[in-house]
C-alpha cells in the first residue's frame, strides 16, 4: 500500500485523503480508478450530498456547511474525471 501512495501524483493523494475523510470506503475502493469504480464513488457522493442537504434543510444540529461544500467540490471533480475516463475509453474503442 505504501508503494502505491508514493507513486501517486499529488492530485491523486488529495483525492484519496478527501474520499477517506468524507465517505465510508475501503482503500481498494478508493484506489479503483476504472469507470465502474468511479461511477460507484459518484453514486456514493450523490447519496452523501442528498443526506447532507436534508440535514441542512431540516436545521439538524449535525449539519456541517464545510462538509457539504467539500462533498460538492469532490462530487464535481469526480464527475469531470468520470466523463474524461468515459470519453477516453470511447476513443480507444473506436480505433
């Protein structure tokens, strides 16, 4: 495991740290950068965002604006990465 994080780029390390902090995922789920793995992370982020939004609208004491903002930023970043991954795989299939 230590060898994987030492070869990862700084952006990948930040993504891993944020995912570990915000979502209940196993390390192998975070390391999965396949299209299916990314789609699963996007779905989990969407679910976490929905729950956080509900807490905020209800005025629940556990609502955290900072966590909500971090979830939104990570969700958008994962969506962009998923779209890029999908377009790259489509390009490879066409050639």
